[in-house]
């Protein structure tokens, strides 16, 4: 996670999974296997879960004035941050 220089509250939440996922999917597709499509779907779900978990963890750590800037109350942030990563 990197905080961008031009916006103090804009946080880069790029997931870690894509670093190796593209190579795995490309290898499976290159071999002509249907498993490549399954791997793509599974990796997309894992990436979504990781992104969701990261965003919720970051939301939980925000101060009151940042939450107010986003239009959220502390209760809203807590309610969202305690959700499991697999629940949208």
C-alpha cells in the first residue's frame, strides 16, 4: 500500500495477487487447457477478496474527520470493517 504524493488520503490498494497471477493464467491458456479459464475466475475472486479486505482494514484506521469527508460515520466504518472479506 502506497500513499500517493498528490492526495494525502488517496491510498493505492493494488492487490498482490496480480504479480504472479498473469503468468499462471497465461501458462494455462497457452497449454490450451480449460483450466486456464477456471484459474482466471478463481484468481479474479481472490483479487476481489484481497482488495475488499485491504479497503476495509484501511477504512477502520481512518480518523473521524476523514470519515466525515467521505460522508461516513464512525459506526458506518465499524460496521463495514467487521464484515468478512467474502461478503460484499
